[in-house]
């Protein structure tokens, strides 16, 4: 069963956050945490915290299962643009240039690997071929 964690209005541009998100997309949770811990980008700190929150959400949804036995992985991670703060910066000859301070929203879904294959799944795969 999957668990979702969301992070809204992170004051980092979407492009910078996607660079970090691409590093951990599809990886196992333990490996992703070690990648994020040693990544020097500012967005890695926020994503590490979000990943820990998603794991805690998964534990709350599945109180009977052990975290070590679950073999969690990052199913999806999505970075969307958030609100944009618009500021003015003085320019030559009395003009002003617009500064756009961007933010983003991150959605992270964590799920457990299901290694058990049932006979029904094998039957449907054989029928589709």
C-alpha cells in the first residue's frame, strides 16, 4: 500500500528541485536517503525530510508490517511550479526590471515492492501474449 507526502511552496526554483528529484526517482528508500544526505544542493535537505515523512505516513497506514521487511521504494516524485513572488530591481535610467522569485510543490509517493506473484497474474500475462 502506498503512502503520499506533499511539500508546498518550497522557495527553490522548479528546475533546481527537479535536478535533485531525478537523482532518487525509482530508487529504494535507504539508497535514496544516502544519496540525498550527500548531495550538496539546498533542495536535497528538503527532499530528505519529505522522504522521511512519506516513510512515517507509510508506517501509520501499515501498523502491522515491519519497515525492514517492507522494502520500500520511491514510486513517483513530481515537482510542480508553485506561486511566483514578483519583485522590482532598479535598472539604469529610472527603469525597473522584474525579479521572479520562484517556488515549487513536491509530491512523493512511497510503495512497497510486492515480490509475491500469484497464479492469476501469471495466467493473465500468458493470455495477453
